[in-house]
């Protein structure tokens, strides 16, 4: 079991701030943290965080192979 704290999630780009983390817990089924002490919270990386990340939809770049090719320069007819 690998426990990670908020700082790790922030460094990995999972959440930018604690508000986004709280919103994910309340609305997007992110697992609630376990208390390690009075003021210390953590998540299990393999059993909680990674499965949640894999379940999230990924943003895919828009690709279109049928782009019209524009000429790089306009040639003036003489």
C-alpha cells in the first residue's frame, strides 16, 4: 500500500487546489481520505487514486485527417 497526500496529487497534476479536491470528493466519486493523524490525510495510490483516474474520461485532441490543404503562398497570375 502506497499512501499519498494532497501535495503528491497536486504535483502530479491531479488537482490544482483543495477546492477542486473537495469538489471531486463531493460530486465526482473521488475517494474520501483516510486520517493518519489529527491533521494528516492520505489516499491509497494503487487501490483508490489510480483506479479513479483510469475511470475518468480522457480529453482527446481533435484530429481530422481530411484537412483541406492551403497553398503556402499565393501566386499572382501574369
